C-alpha cells in the first residue's frame, strides 16, 4: 500500500528565530517496514523549545539534527503496518518520530501509550517528557521542602505549569514568572500558584522580592538570560537552582548571555545544577503513575494548545512557541 | 603607655584595580583596652584576593568595608595589654584585625594560635583560611573520588596550591591552571601536580582537553571569567564546579562576566556550587589538625611570600597580588 509522507527536513542552521526557509518541505513515499520493523502513522507532534537547540551544530545532550535530516520531534501515533512481534497494527505508541506523517521504527525508545491514563496529547505533556522533566527536575534536583518558596520561569509553558503545581502538592509556596496579565492570571486563578511575576511589566527582581521576601529556595529555570540573573539576586541561603532550559537564549545571534550574578551562588551557599531527563528512564513508570494519579484527582491540570492543519504548519507552530503565544502544552495535530 | 598606630582606612570605592588613593594612611594613637578588652600588636597580615570584593558596596557574604573604616584584613599578632580574663599579655592570636599595627578586641572571633603546629604566617595560610577554604571546598563541595580528575584555577595561589595537593592526597589526577612557565613548573615539579595549564600561553580549553581527555570531574574555581567558561566545556558527566572566588572579575569596570557556557551544566548533568568558609567553623579544629598532620608529614607544602616593610606597604602588596606576582601565600610583615 502506497502512502504519501509529508515531512520537514532541516535545510539550514537558523540564525536567530527559525525561519520557514530553514526547513525544506517534501512529500515522499512512506517506507515499507522490513523484518523487525513497523510503520507508525503519527497523530500528534510535541512542539518544544528544545527543538531550537537541536538545530544548532555542536555538542549538546543529544547530537544536532543533521542538515537534510527529518526534523526531530517527539510524537504519538498508531501502528499501521508491522513486521515486529511486540508492536502490532493498531497499537498506540509514543517516540521520537520526527516532523513527518509516517515514521519507520525498530521499536528502540518507543513506548506503548496507555490511553487509560489519559488521551494521546497528554502523553506528550503531563504524561510525557514535560511531566517527567517537571517531576524529576523539581523533586530530585530542586528537592523542595514543605513551606519553602519555589519560583519557576516560563511558568505558563508546559513544563513550568507542571513544576508549579507539583510544588504546590509538595506544600510549597509557588511563584511563577510569565509574560503578560492573561498568563499570570491563569497561573494564580486556575493553577493555584501563590503569585505571578509578569516579566513584561516592570522589574522581575523587584516583583520576586515583593512576592518572596524571605528569598527563593528553589528556582526552576527554563529561560536563562535576564530572568535567571534577576532571580539569582533573590536566592535564600542554601538555594537550589535547577537548569532545565534557556529558551531566551536559544535564538540568540550574539552567543549565550551567561549569568553575571553567578557569584550569588557563593554568597548564598547555593547550587546550580543541570539534568537530562533520559537519565531517569528507569523511573519513568513510577513518575508517570504518580502524575496520572494527580491528574485523575484533579490536582494537576494541563491546558493543551492543539494546532490543527498537519505537518505543513510545523514552522509556524514553532515560531508561535517562541513568540510566547501559547499557554500550556503545544501540540501539532497531523 | 602611648603607642603609635599606623593604619590604612578605605577612602574611596575603587574603580578597577585598587589605587593608592583609594586608601588613606593615618597614624593614630592606639586605643586603651577597657574592661573585657585587650590590645593586639599585629605581626602579620594576610593579603587576599577577597579584599577587593570587600571594598565594593553592595550585598556579599560579608558587609562591605565602610568608607572611612580601617581596611579589613586577617592577621596574627600578640597581646600587649589585656583586661580580658582569657587573653593574657603575650598570647599569640589570630583574627580580623584590619590593616593596622594595633587592634583592640573583645575576643570575638579571635583564636589562639598554636605555634606547635607551625609558625605564625602559616596560620594565615595552610593552617588559616586558605587551608580551611581548600579543605572544605574541595572535600565537602567538590567531593572528589580517587582516580577522578581535579582541575584548580589560580593554582599557584594560596588556596589553589593547597587544593591541588589535597586532591593528590585523595588519590586524584590534578591539573593546575596558572600564569607563566615558572608557576606551572612549580606546580608540577615542587607540588606534585600531574599537569599544568599556562593560561598566558594558548587556549585553556585546548590545554585542558589535552591534559584531561576524559573530562574534568571537579573544577575548583578561584578565577571566573574566560577560564571558567573554558573549563565548563570540558566537564565530565556529573562534574562538580566549586565556586570559591572570581579574582579575574573583582577589578572589572564593566560588570561581572557571567559564564556563557553554563548550559554545559545541563549537558553534563553537572553542578556549580558556592560556599562560605565561616559556615564550617564548628569543624575548623578537625580540619586544622589534619592539615597540620599533612604539613608535618611533608605531604603539604606552602610557599609563603613575605613582604616586609610594615603597614605602609599594604596598597603595593595588594596590587602585587592582582598582578599575579606571587606564588603561594602573600603575607605582609608589620
């Protein structure tokens, strides 16, 4: 059976924000699975800030996407052809399928999606890498204790919104940093944050000082740049800064802005620690079960921003993410 | 009895390198001890990079030296007058006596110097804050394991030279970063380092890569700036970066240069942690005993650079420190 496979390949390494011309759209014929392989029809793609970092050359926690290669993306889909004993036709699966309608797989790093825990797009958000990143980054690296103050940046984004809600479950006081009054209202009124800092409206440093007068015990940073520098000046003694991302820097044309206030780590006997979620793979099931419980109990909420229109809309969806248009998890429906 | 007390007071907050005009020299009459006080005749002053940071306004781990105040300095001396029950005349003491010949004290934060462990200047170096900083910073924050690679910057300085030697005692491979062939030779030939990087001679990044091809497990940083950024690119997975100082930045007129490669903490699942030695006060005796043992056994060596000439030469001694003229501990003899 012949299937047309629309896809985006990386055409150029972007300078600044990714432009449409950095990708090349193509329609190929979907491949046929060989022995031990299966073909996935991708239904949803996760649109993530980290995608921008995968487009750069150079050493990172994963190899860069090669020029000419299908753009990397996590997704969920269903098996439409199979010559693999463990992945029958009809199975719903998640994996790094790329920005394309059909993906060939040998089963490596592909998981079965348990729809009883939540519908497919949730497996790219709260039950996927967003939820796992929030869970392990906050609990294992940030180690918040009840009553402590947790600040999270990009708090209306997929990871940030979950970090704040998990911190509330853990009994912390939670302040989110986001852009604009709508997002800030969402954090406080719908997600139960104790306060919100609008980075588009006045000094982040002054707002954090007002909302967290005792200092910040855990800062979960998705943003970098000025926001990181501002929060560093407000650390409590023994604070933990969790480096999860640096979305403000991914599109920088002038190199990365390092945190010039890093000596506050010394002043406050504080630490700044990075992590990569793949290291926690042996504990993914444990975390996913807890996240699913909290979701079922209504203690975790996820707003999913579904963009319809298929593979063709990928460059636009990615630009929207960096323009800060979305609240919650951005998913492209194919 | 009347005693003349030569001293330096802070006259202006320096811009860049401290100039002689940032201090005001005065000769006052030494004060008389009241009830519960004693007068110390200061014999040796510790000349430290951190002095520069104490001269800036603004929040740090200690309050800044106020304009008009005697410049802060640690020193050793002997009691010449006493109305304090625990500190009799003749006792040898250490404390933060300031840049002056005579200091009045009520005994707070003053310790008795045990000359059986080593002569007085050593109590400002290996048996004083330099040794304690190296000991706790390396062992408690850096946590090196035998066989791991430890890199230390300002390695020919007082703290750095001790960090490297303690790391060798712990069974590590040790690379020092210093300026110029003489200092580098000293590290390898006299202090037993496994290798030395001359930051004045070619790329630090390339030299570290060559000397530590498996990556850096512990980086003890006294320097900041480009050196920190270079070493961040060479971290091993799970590395610990210990922030002990940032001597390259203390005199900066353009603000502090933050580490633009800080996302290497994420890539390498690494941490960057600051500490303040005063927090370890309850364990100072334990550490000092071990340091004295190692000193006696010849496993720790300290080169002391004694500048004679008295209080008057303080500004010059401080400038010499920042010019990188010294190897080992710099002490001003009064």
